[in-house]
C-alpha cells in the first residue's frame, strides 16, 4: 500500500469517531420514539455529522453541501423506514444496518466522489458493512430499541474498516494501467 493510500485509509478509518457524536447529537435534538418526523430529524442530524466527517476524510473531492446533504437525507429516510416497519429490536440489528446502509449508499451514489467506488459496488458495500456493524454493536450490549440512528463505536470501527478496504481496493484498481 502506498504512503498516500495508507494516509487516506487512516483518515477514512478515523471517521468512526464521528459515529458516537452523530448518534448522541441526533438523539439530543429529537427522540425517534416520538414519531416518524422525529426519527427523520434524529437520523438526518446524525447523517449530516457523518457526512461531514466522511467528506473531510475523502479529501473534499465533492461538494460538501451535496455529500453532507445526501448522507443526511439517505440516513433520515432509511431510518424512518426502519422505524415504520418496526425493525427496532436488537434481533433486527442486521435489518436496521442493511436498510440504513443501503439508504446512505444509494443517496451518496448520486453525488459520488471519484474517491468512492461506483454505485454498483458502493451501495451493497454500505448495506453489508452497516448490517455487520449493527450486529457487532448489539453483540456487545448496545440495545437497538433505544432508537440510536447509527451504530456504536465498535460497530463504527467495523463499518469504516470494511468500507475503507473497498475504497482502497477500488482506488488501487483504478491506478493500474490497462494492457492493450
């Protein structure tokens, strides 16, 4: 791995610190248990914070307003879906993660940076990474029914590692010359 790629991976990995801040501020502003509008606000605030952290880590290769807005909207809408279908227990952790990860991945794919893989790779990566992250978070005792819009620190670290590996692999592939 090149020195630049290692620095980029470290920056992406550091985004895991934003998850507890995002979840805490989202919950401080609105309680998702109070209804779907509050669920949207909770998750949109969390998504905006995560989006900003990701934007900083990606090296600002896309408009901050577009990336942060897409992440906030994607998490807000997908979290409302999770709440509306009642997938709010710890046993539903993989569903919570898959739905919210797919929502964020889809929204981000519309404003994708050249540093983020194509939608066909990014969307399923986010769905899988966030599903695994929610399983990790709930396996250490964090209760999904508390209404957190994002995973805890342990899950966040897992999600960032998984998505970071995909970003690094796609970056390496793009840098290799094609043989005629």
